[in-house]
C-alpha cells in the first residue's frame, strides 16, 4: 500500500473498495491507537468493503517510508490536520470515523471540531483520556513507567508482555506473533513521542459538541475502559447508542473482529440510509 504526502509527513495507508463501481458509496476511516497499525483492522475489511470504501491510515511516523526521524513530536492540531489532509488527498468529503482506544479520543475531538467531515462516529473500547491509575499502570508491565517499559523491552516484546499481563494472548502462537510484529513495526522514538502526547490529551470537554450519529462498542472485560466511563460518554453525546460485548477484552476488536465489524456495518448502513432519505 502507498504513502501519501500530507502536510510535512508521509502517511502510510490501506485503501480497500469492493463496492459496485457504478454506484456511489460512503467511505469509512478505521483509526488505530498507540502500538497498533491500520493493518490490524484487516479482519474488518471483508465485512465493510463490499458496501463502503475502507481506508486504514497509520498515524504519522508509522509504516514503511513514514518515519520522519528521531525528532518527531505529536500535537493535536497536527494529527487533526493529518486526518483532513488524508481525506482531501483521497477525495473524501465526509467519512464514517471508527476509532479504537486512543483512536476514540481522537475521533471525538475530530467529530467535535470538524463536524463537516464526519458522517458518523464509532468508538471502540473507548476512552476519553489516558488514566495513570489504569492504562499507564497496566502498560508499564512492572517497570517504573510506561516509557521505560518501551525502552527496555522494545515495541514487539512490550506488546507480548502487556498482552500477557492483561490475559490477551490468544494461545495461537502464529497469531500472537503476527500482532506483535505489527506493534514491532513502530519506531521506538515514534511510540515514545505519541505516548508523551497521549498522556496530555482529553476528549472529555468535547463530548457534548459531537453531533454525528455515534455508536459506542464497549469491551466488557477491558481494564482500560470501564462501564462508568462508557456511560459518561453515552450521557454526554446526544443520541449515542451502545453495544456491550460482556466477555470482550480491550483489543478483541482486532483479535476477534467479526462481530464488532458486523455491528458497525449495520450501524453505518442505517446512518447512510437515513442520510439518503433526508436528501429527498
């Protein structure tokens, strides 16, 4: 898959579209979180790409040809500008945004600040900020800080250790290795820069500004995103709805993607059909 030049960065992305070429179709943007890649959404593509154009952009700095060097720093304005730039370069006016974990924080902010670019919002294993007492403590995997864990273990071994701590290894060695390799494709300095950014960003104050139809897909067995936080999101985004997967762990949207993708597809079809009706 190619890179596109957006702002001052090369953005690596996947673009899958198996819709009928004689019909118009909406686009879906699948956005990953820290230590993930757009490729981890591969299991969603068969469910969505027959009816929607599916784009899976990596965050800047992640993917072949995308590393800008050791001085990379992230800012909210920069990331949002990258989102807009990707859509512009790909000729997409409005998109159905799907974001997991940190991707859900960015999705809320994007939908609230760029409502003209977002048709709907799907928040997966959603959080509104990175909590030291939850996410940071767990992802530090016994080291004094999360950053030190990344430095000492490297990205691939950190993935395997953190999945072991949270009981998210699948028991399928080849599958676990594949996901660990995807995480391992992150340059360490890019991960450290995003971690510094992620620890300071919050979507809490912008939830009530989201006007796009919103679906919250909640992993019931996630140590990072408890039901209290999920309910806070639902209470503050008007008209939002929720599907709970009681036994699902935080990254089961990647490890066991089928039901997440099917439910998202159903929601997106409803939103698209409603928009078409309103156009007449």
